[in-house]
């Protein structure tokens, strides 16, 4: 499976290809952000990630897709337990 196929499954999008370019950009942005968050030395490749990091990338990309503006007005939010931060934590490089 590809990142785009997995992401469409995450979002429950069927065969519609209308948003493929947007979805692909969201995946790329989520990979870049996750790479920075864990201190990766090189750009992350979705196909080479372990399952937990793949799930984290999909969660973050879905967040980017669903929330395309910098500010949400009138919406209460809570971070899910065992969410993005918990999924990337075991892979994070700590440097002092």
C-alpha cells in the first residue's frame, strides 16, 4: 500500500481522485514535521517507517487536512491519549 492509499483509508475517502494532490501535500508536510519532531537526520520515507510512526504521520496529515487554517474559532479540542506525541516519543532522538 502507498501513503496516499493509507491516508485515504484514514479519511474514509473512496476512489475519488479530486483531492489527491492536496492529500499528497498533507502527507509530505506531516512527514517533514514528524522528521523534525524526532530529530531525523534525513527526510523520512513513509514506506520505511515502523507502524507507530506511520500511524502518527497519518494522524498529523489528517489533522492538517481537516484543519487548514491557523486558527479554529468556536471549536473545543483535546489531544487524544496515545495520539501523535505518544506514537513518536519512542523514536525521538534526544540531544543536549
